[in-house]
């Protein structure tokens, strides 16, 4: 299973691009929908996405100064954080340990990010109203 | 006037940390409520019904692609498939004739013994819509649900054997837990020896475990595990898995047995949802339990 977490990658894009439009609450709502669709315990993906969203927004201002590689690395860290959070939550609710292949979606997620990064991200400041 | 509120750029509402704390608390509450109290089943069903149109739209292109691909199959492959199915039908028909006589004989014997009839009632053909997104569980979603008469707990089979069990039912779809899922246990019987055991999903890979069998158990590679039918969920005699590896180690009182499920979940999309119901034992005289001893003159006296 190397399917990337499409929802999270798209969410990260919007959070890094326009944090006024898409914040921790949006991430949480999307996570709740994913919980519903995947039939997992209510709140698992929601908490994971909210936490990841928090760290994404925390460094969002500085991200404009990063170059492409650094930004991709940062996204990789965020995706790994999401997977580790989910792993911890799943272990608490009684799942077994998956193999190392569990972390492959993070890598494929970064590849997906490379595609998405072709869209404008840097330099797009949210509209400043005077 | 223009200074009475900061520009929109700085308006970020509550700080992200405050939001995170709030949403984390809500999430943890939800998790606890869902895991322990099961209050959210109806909410989940409602949401799934609401998401149904979205799901149809999203899976639409894939379904259209499959329809187009099915349309453009060559005549050669159709003829080949037709020939194969015809051959299978002949063989199955021969088996079926024997089956009918055996079934009659079985019913007769059961009548003589007064044993309860276990009959397969309704079967329903479903199609796998998508596999679960969750890496920790082995689940698929099937396109028939409560509106089609599916209830939770039914067995799901395909032409080779047991696929799994319906665990959640939504209005238009239902969730099937596969035999390889860690939480699914199936009562089985080794076909060769008749020994009973319980098969558990391994949870990782396409593997079913057969734990808690002593080292001395008569089981070998290539044995077929079939359902024993004791649970009243699975019809008896369906193939579940094939023993792949038997490891007897000196340091463990149990044999390490690894099996592979026989159902072809990954290769095709149609599954059959069956309901097994035990007919009420009408012909049997069940002994009435002795009435509770009451201090009355009807109380049985010892001779």
C-alpha cells in the first residue's frame, strides 16, 4: 500500500497557501469526514489532521523563505508526523503493529507534493485588505 | 476609523494552539464515546447516507471506465470465457445432482435424529465498491446495505470460499471485514481430520493464523480449513483457508500455523452475502425445565 494520503496533502497545500481560508478547524472537519468514510473510530483522523495542521501553520510564515527542497522536506516531516500520530492512536485502540511499509505513503505523498508544488505557493500572500 | 480594527491579514481568530487544544479535546471525547459507548452508530449511518451521492460521483469515472472496457472485450476472449463457463456448468451440474440426493438424505436423517435444521436463507449479490482506506484494518465496502435487507453479522462468501463478515451496515452500502482482519475469528474444521479450531486474521498481509493448537496436532501443509458452522453465522463446509506452513518449535507448546485465505478477494468484485438461520426445532420435544420449587402442595415429593 503506497497510496498517498491525498486528503492530507491537499489540505497541507491549502493551509500553507492560505491559512485564513484553511486552518486547524478545517483540517479537523476533513479528518472527521475521513473517519466516516473509512469506518475508523470517530476522531482518529480528525485529531491527526488537526495536529498536523497546527504544525503546518506554525511555520507557515517562515516557509516562504525556504527553497523547494526544504519545503518538500518539511512536508515529508508533516506527513510522517501525521502517520506516527495515527499509529499511536491506532495502537491505543488495539491495533497491531504494521510493518515498515506503513511509512511508504509519506514518501509517495511527498512525490505528490512535488506535483502540487508546481501550483503557485510561494509569494502568494493572502489578500491584504486596507 | 480605519484604525479601529487590524487589517485582515492579522486577523487569525483564536490562536492555532487554542484551536488545536479545543479540537484535540473534542476528538478524544469522540473517540472515547465511539469506542466505549457506541452512541454514534446512527450518526455514522446518517452521514454515510448523505455521503452516498458524493461517493457515486467520485467512483463514477472508474465505473464508466470499467463499463467501457467491458464493452470492448474481443470476441475471442468472450468465446473462450463462454467455453470455460460451459465446462464448469457441466461439472457443477453433475455435482449438484449428487448434492440434491445427499441433501434429501441429510434432511431425512436429521428428522430422524430430531436435530435442528440449519438452512441458508437469503443470499444477496453485492459488488465491492472500494477497499478500505485504513491500513490497519482489512475491510471492503460493498454496494448493498440496509435498504437491500442486509444486516450486520452476515457471512460474505465468493465462489471459492469465505470472504468475511458484514460488520457495519449503512443505508446503501455495508462494510465487510475480511477474514484476514485482526478482529475476525472464524470457527473452522480441518477438512482432512475433522479437527476443530478457530482461525484468526493475522492483520498484516494475506494471512490467516491458527493459534492455540498444540504441537502434537495432526495438521500438515496443504490442509484445507472449512467452516464448521457452529457459530450459526457461516454455513458449514465452506473453504476458508489453506495451510501454508506448519512450524513446530521446541520452545513453544503451540504449533505455529500460517494459512492463506482461499477467497479471491483481490481478483474479482462480486461477493455473495448469505444469512444462515436455524429453523425453530419444531419436531423436538424440549424437556421443560423443572418448575421452581414453591411451597405448595404441588411440589414433587420424593418417593
